[in-house]
C-alpha cells in the first residue's frame, strides 16, 4: 500500500469527529423531511465487496436507505424499480453529479460528460458526442472492429500506450490516498504521493489526446469528417440555438475522446475477461455458442462478417453477453448522482443536493425480479420478454454514451474468438469468479490464464494472460 499510514490515521480521526458534527447538523437541517432509514456507522467504504454488502442491508432497511460515506450522507437505490423511478421517470431530478475534488481534477474542471454536472452546456456536449458516436458506428466502426479482431495479435502502438496510461490512471485514482481526499477534502494540503502520481498520469493522458487533436486539426477539411474526432472538432465554437448554456470548447472534445476510449476499451476488456472466465466454468455453454456460430458463419468461414446488425441470428451469444453484464456490471455502483431539486422515491423525501448511488449489481441480484439470480444462466434471456432489462450501462439521462460501441465490440470480438478458438483452462484450478476486493469504481477480476485451442488448421494457438 502506497502513501503515509500517518495520513490515513489522521484522516480517520478527523473523519470520526467531523462525521459526528455533520450528523447533528444534517439531523437539524432535515428534521421536517420524511427521509429514508439511516444505516448505522460511517465506514461502509471499507467493506471488501461493497455492492453485495449494500444489497445485504436491504434485508433490514428496504431497497431505499441512507448511509454515511465519510462525511457525506448518501441515498442508495438497490432495486430495479427504484433505480428506474429515479433515473428514467424523474430523470431531471436525479441527473446531477456531485462536484468533488477528484472529479474536478480528472475531468479538466468539469468539461467531462461522465463526471460533469447537469446543465444546458452538458446537454449540448452530450448531443454532439452522441451524434459523433452514432455516425462512427454507422459508417466505420463495425468493419474496423471486425478487422482489428481478426488481427488481434498485432498491436497498435498508440492504442497500447493510451491503454497503459488509462490503466495507470484508474489504478491511481482508485487508491485510498486519493479517495480519502473526496471524504476529507482539506487533507489535500498535506503531502500526498498518490495525488502527485494521479497528476502525472493525467498529464500523460492529456499529452496523448492533445497530440491526436492537433493531427486532426492540421489535416481536417471543413465540412468533411473522417471519424468521430473530426465531427466533434467541427461542432465546437458554433453559436447554439439555446441561450445561456455557454460555449462548447475544444476541451469538451478532449474529454469526449477520453470518455469514449475508456468506455470502448476498459469496459470491453473487463467484460470480455469475465465472459471468458464464466465460459471456462461452463464449457457446455461454450459448445452451444460454437455450434450456433458454425451454423450462421459456417465451420470454415473465417472471413465471414459477424452479423452485429442482426443479433437475432446469434441469440445465445446475445443472451450470454447480457448474462455476463448482469452478473458483473463493470461499474457496479455506477457513478454517483446528485439531485438537482427536491424529489422523492417510494414516498421518501430526497432533498436537493443529495448524493444518490444506484447499486446496479444489487438490482441485478434481486430475488424478487430475477429467477436464480446468482446463477450464470444465459437461457433466461432466450424467451422474449421473460427477463427484465439489464442496467449494466445505467439508464436515463446518464446512461453510458459508449454503450453502443461497447456492445458492438463485445458481440464481434466474442463471436470471432469463439468461432476461431476453443477456450481451455491451463493446468490447475479454474479462474476465480470473485471480483478483486477493493472499493474502486470498476469491478475488476483476479488475473488468470486461458489456453486458446485452434478449432481449425491454420489458426494460431496462444496462451493468453487476462
């Protein structure tokens, strides 16, 4: 563990004193509200498997309750019903983001879609990025993903460098020495090696993105766009019909590139790792998937295109991806929301400015909604309308914009992988299906190895480290 133990001890001591003071203050301020019940304690973040722990609290407190995360009083939503009531039916009330120190640092002073607060400027930024993404998927992304998948042994230096940078950034951002600054902000005035490492990782990330933006601007032709970045760069600086929301700047494009890259690489890589692990535990499902792929693509048709635009042709593959996303949503607690005005959920008052956490993984394991919720059972999705919608990418105004790209990549890569290879476990135990025990944003898994056995002559056999 990096950082100073003395700083952690000081932080916990100050946290105890300040939490008591904040609790008394909040009780006085909210005395007239009918608030959700409050879970005892304020060190919930130390739980090793936080989403499952939060789901367990529903046994005594119900699907909506409050708890203290450090100095912050937050509301947790643990069921599909409450999450959709907040994020879809009352989406304007719950569309905000808490403005905490690490968000401001990581998002270039809130010019980010994922971390930026709700505003008219944020809506314009979202509209531009979504249009660019849909254009890219329609015109170029599917054949590009197909090509990259068939040549997955080759490495692109830029993608590799950015991927390593993002990995380092996420690991540093999720470290306790940085996370504690969001709980006790004034600790940022103390020496903090973790904060210094985060700033270094952000500088490296921004240098890579800025270089790409410069290259696009130097070769761009007005009125034409080769890719999503061209489209977004030509969309900034223009006067908008809506008044009072400010101006979209190049910094917004910068952060859109970061968001889409993380959503299109980290989400996909993590979900694919979980899919491989589950299939190693369930070889009978892998065999059925390969039989389905052989029927649709042909047993030797290595060059045939995966029918992403017609997923009904591969129903078991679609169901398997949905089941992996249900059991292991990459961001199991989503990103925290903030109420933009006073609202309510299940009859409880939710005051303006309240931080709200949707427990997506908890909602996916709700026994009142899902049959055999803890079991890996893709067939649950093969009967139309029999299973609820999976919320792995969130829902409502804050749904992950990279969802279409992530689903495209998952479908194409997993189809090509299973059509070409059979996944075999190496000697020894099967990979663990338990997530790493930490309180980070992403639901990452423990490293494991898989043997790729070629299904046909000429395929390349590799031992891959996940």
